[in-house]
C-alpha cells in the first residue's frame, strides 16, 4: 500500500541581509558608515539612504588629490578631522606661505643692492613697490584671524565643500611658490644687464603677487561662507 506523502514542514524564515564587513580587516561595520571603525579603511558600498552631511571631525578620504599635494608640499600637514586639527593646519599653512614671502623679500633686497652697485637704475622704483607689497601680504597672512581658525568642531560641512577648501589651500600655497619662482628670471636679467628683461620679469612678479592676493581672498571668503 502506498504511503501518504509527508506534509511539508513550516517554511524557513526569509534570509536577512548579509552582515556588512570591512573589505580590509573583515570586521563588522555599521551599515551606512563610510569608514571602518576598526582600521579606518574607506568602505566600498555607501549607504543607499540619504544621510546628513558628515561632521567635519570625520576622517576624510586620503585619496583626495589636493590634500595629498598639500601633504607633499608641507610635511606634517594633516586632514581636517576635528577642531584642533583645523586650527593647527590653518596656522601651519599660513606660516608656510608667510615664510616663503620672507625669503622672497630677502631675495628682493639682495637684488636691489646688486642693481644699485651695477648702476641699473631702471626698475629700482618698481622693485621697491613690489617689495612693499610682499611685506604687506606677509603681515596680513601671518597674523590673519580669518581662515579655519574660526571653524568649530560643531560645524557640519559637505564633502564637496571640503574638497573645495583643500583646492583653495593648495592654490594659496602654490601661489606663494610662484612668487619665489618669478624672482629667478628677474635675477637672471639683472645679472645680464638686460633692462628690457628686467622690465618683463618685474611684470611677471607683479602678476604672481596679484595671484597670491586673490587666492588668499578666495580662501577667506570660502570659509566665511561656511560660517554664515
């Protein structure tokens, strides 16, 4: 006699979502987090749900191009993770730029002395004006109260805005290096007794100073926009 079929047992509960783990250290991570709380690695899959902008104290992605460039140009420059780091990085950046301007002033002073000794009168007055402008900018940048010193740890900032701030910082620092670089052709023209070359090089140096002044203003305005 045929046996009656065994009735099916209770259906198995639906499988829940797989636990999220860090791709680097394989430790469990909280869904929606961008960085592993155990090793700090960036997580591959972002949370599908909308999130509030990350707090500025969070770790930032170390692959940001402008941040890496800044760290190469200023050894010890850190990402903006928390209030104290922001203030320290701001001071470090401004002092680095100010120190570059001091070196530029020293080169200008040496150049003026050489021009006087060699009887090259053309360009001396313009070079004196440039020297005064460098000195003014150096004082403003070194003693500025603006910048990231005004940001508190409670400030929330979007990743795109953070990227823009790093870009402005890099442009600011590169502009200072541009002033030092612009002094090279000027010194070469002076040594060659090339009055036309001196005039051209003075114009290039003046443009480099305007670029630095503009990049500093852009940086201050960007931070003021965050604080409003």
